[in-house]
C-alpha cells in the first residue's frame, strides 16, 4: 500500500475527477473553512479546472454552505448534506459552544437566545444576505447592545440550530442568510443512515485513515464512529501499514498518481487537518512549520504528497520556502503557482 498516493488520489489532489465545486464538497462530506479567502482554493484545487468564479456561483446559489459544525469550527458542506449533518452534529457542537461560553463567564438564558435569534432571522430574511454589522444595527434599532463576543455566540447558536447559514460570498467578510431561503428543507433523517453516510464520505475521500482519525475529524464520540463504520459492512476493510490499522473502501482509487508534482495547499486544508496523526505526509520534526499547538495552520507545499515547504498565497509571487529535501525544480513549482493565479483570474 502506498498511503500517500492513495490519499492524493482520493482527496482529489491528484487526477481530480470533478468539474463542479459542489461535487467536491459533497465527495468530501465536510471541509474545513476556517480561512474565508483560502477555503475557495481548498475546494477549487480539487476540480479539473479551478475557478474562483465557479466557486462563488456554487456558494451564492446555496449549493455550498459555510457554518460552524464539527469541533465547533467552520466547515463547508453541500446543500444535500446540510440538514442531516445539522441533526447529527449540532447537539455535540452546541455542548462545546456552551462549554466555551462557560469558560468565558458568559451566560445566555433561553429567553434571550430565542429573542435575539428571532431578530437575527428577521434581519436575514429582510435583507437576503447580511453581515455581522447589519445584525449590530438591527439590534441597536431595538435598543439592544452587546459586545462582539456575546453576539458571536448568538450567531453561532443560530447557525447550529439551522436558523441562519452563509449568505453571499464577499471578498473578505462573512455574510449570513435565512436558512429557510437558502437550503431546501426535508424530513427528519434516520440517525444510523446519516452515520453510515458520513463514515462513507470520510473514508472514501481521506483513505487510508484510522478510526482515531475519523473520531478527531468528525467530533463525534468513538461509539458513533464505530457504528458508522460497522454500518458500511463489507464495503470497507482494514489494512495494516507500519504497525497501524487503516480503513480502505472497496472503491478506493489507486490509479492516476504521477510523480514530480507540487501542490500549493492552503492553511487548514483537509490534507492535514482531517487526520489526528499526520506523520505519513509530514515529518514530526517539521510539524511546527505546518501548524502550531493551538490549531493555527499555515499554507504548505507538498511534493509528491510529502509536506516540504511553505508558500505565500497573498503575495505577488509564490515565495516558496522549503524545509526538507532537495527542491530545485523551480519550473514545477511555478506551474503550480500559475494554476493558482489562473484560479484567481477566473
């Protein structure tokens, strides 16, 4: 088993299969979207022809939704997966959020949460797509004022209860919309079905991966994760690699990987953040160059899947800085940079 090549293929970082950004997000199940600008490249680089315009169209139309979900962090999900994942993940995410509130000595009574949530919903319904500043003005018009931290918790609770979700894509600032106007509603889903669905999407797009990786990524408890894998039956199996057990699906992609390629990977990308253990592609002695211990991730360069350097996505040039190996192929790095530039232009 070549775990690096398999991950590149199934994460769509090598020989991508999809043209539509919505197909990528659906394939991945959920994608980290911590960095508002770079989440676009995280999706687009997994398509055959990366285009910022195509991502914006998918986002504005509601095909792709951004919200706080797993592990209390920002995620992208497809519209078809939105409601099942809200039902599955929001109880635990709400508990995590309330824990943060408690540690910050913030208490929001149920009556306040409902009253403020109704105002947020009405503001989003009236304007279609709103910023946090619009919420501040709407609250002020009702003689309600609160600090930004408290308002952020109200917004997050409204997201986690399916009241509001992402609005239109702006260059730098997040917006919100009324979920009922953005995502089609559907009946309640079976919990086992959603667990199986999520397990399948995780392993089909991140394989080979361990049970511990799935637990970390999903934010679910280990029992739920084991149940999701169990429900997949004989469509998934274990393979050992260097003393660890990895899950592989029966439809795993193994063909299409070619050596000699560089990937310019954005911060918080699924290539690293989807796994609890990242040593397969990132040498432990270099891990601090990719992320710190508080969860801040950097833009990274991968050569044939091995993380080997950093790059500067917001500069006029790539400015690669390599920290491992012999990387003298400037032409190959420039090809990757040119692809990124064409994405920005489209």
